[in-house]
């Protein structure tokens, strides 16, 4: 273990944060183009043109897609045969996040929850947020970085339902939540929904849902059907891009699920704004790093 170069993780964390902020994933780009093609509202089409111009400028100048650089979230999957030290991985993700903020540089958004002092590092107690999972029969480390801005994160909502409320109540909760958010989460984005588990798990599921490539349906046909129904209902609202009216309010609705207690049915909604930013790195035992989305 002593000869492992954990600088690789640190450098990858820095690179991932910068990539996520500056390079929109291909599936998001294509989803925005499809939404523009479907849009019939003249004002909404002009909003889409402004969005495309924003992406063009970010591509040309290798700069931020949005000024809100968000809070750093890492979804880390460790291969069962990957030999590196987990604590060192966590430590280097923290350092890499600080370096991205101060060396790129961009505005750090992390702040003390009471004093509101901002260290301009994007980290602090409890940050970055890191979720861990494991991959069977794999020898690599998979890191997915998601910067989450407050416009969308502030619109998060969770509720504990009982089974007797039925599926219709779950659907209504999602639709009502999206309706109440208005223009705050910079639509059209991804509506992430968590179903089941516990109060803490259901919100994590909703966060995982926004990280899925746009429009990729759930493997369970019944859940996939619910995604489609909610997507159609939300777009029928007429809220449109940036809340100015139009046909497309959501690029997609994604649902992630977990089994839950026989007497409860938790649900959570976590919205992602139109620049559904994310970046991925796979680190191999020999130190090789493959970047993607």
C-alpha cells in the first residue's frame, strides 16, 4: 500500500470538478436539442437559443456553463478487487475539490451554516458529499462528480406517505412539487424521484436519479411507465424553459427505488437544472485514469 500514489485521486477530483462545470455531457446536449425541436412556444424557443449560446461560449472559452458552481457531490464506486485505501481516497477527494476551486479558479459556495463565513474552498465540515458503493468483480475505482447549485437543490422535497395513500398520491406529490418550484430550478431539467427505503435513503435515491443519463428508463417496466406518465404530466403544465411558458418543462423524469417498510412509503424529489452537469473518472490500479460522463 505504501507505494500507491494517491495524488492520482486528488488530481482526478480537481479535474472532475472543473470538467463538470465546463463541459456539458453529450446526452444533455442532445436532450436540449430534442426539446427545442418539440417546442412550439416562440418565447420558449428564444430561451433555448440563449441556452445554446451559453453552451457555445463555455465550449469556446473552456469556462463555466453556470456561475453557480454548486456544492461538490461525489458518487464513488469501489471495485471489489481495487486495492487502494478508502480513507486516503476520501482525503484526496477533499484536497482535489479545494484545488479546483482555488486554482481554476471559481467561486466557492460552501459556507458555515450559522456564521455564513465562506472559506472559498467549496469544502468544509461535511463537504464534499461522498456516497460510497461497491462493484462486484471489478478492479477499478469509479468516481462520478455532480456539482449541485442551490436554485435546484433548494427545491428538494421529501414526504413520508402510508401505503394506503396509494400510487396516485405519490404522483400528485411529484407534480405538485414541480409546480411549486416555478422557475427557481432553471427548467427544463431532470426531475429526480426517490421511492422507498427510509427518510435518509429516499433523498439519496432522488439524487442518484438525476445522475442517470437523460431519458434512460428504469429497468422495472412499472417504474419506467411511471417515469413516462410523470414526464408527460409535468410537460403538460405549460411552465416551459425558465418558467416563461412553453411545451417542455422537464427533459426527463428519473425514478430510483428501494424496498421499504410495510407501513410506510417515502418519496423524495430532487430537481436538476437544465445544465445537468456531471463528470466521471475511472481509476485503474496501474494509475491510469479514463474520463467520461
